[in-house]
């Protein structure tokens, strides 16, 4: 499976997309991300299976909810 890797250097910083890893499980993806992107002392790092990303651009499948003032 393909995983996207996100991280931030310091608390309060924005979380950035820093790359991708391929792994057979979530546990391996975490390990691969940790060892692949170990050049920084990350405050936070997360992996997300690519299949769980939700596309925002493109064709709308449902109308946006109305926001009350």
C-alpha cells in the first residue's frame, strides 16, 4: 500500500507533506516513515494510507451545507 507522510518540526508549526512510503501494513509504514525521514528531529509525524485521502477538487457529488450566520 502507498502512504503519504506528514510532519512538523516544532509545536505550532504547520504540518507539511514530506513524502511517501510503500508498506504492507500501517505498522511498517510508520517504521519506514520514521527511518526514511530521520534527517530532522520532527515534533510530529503521521502517515495516511493514500486510499483514505479525500479529494476536495474535481466534480461535486453533493452540495455544500449552508452555513448560518
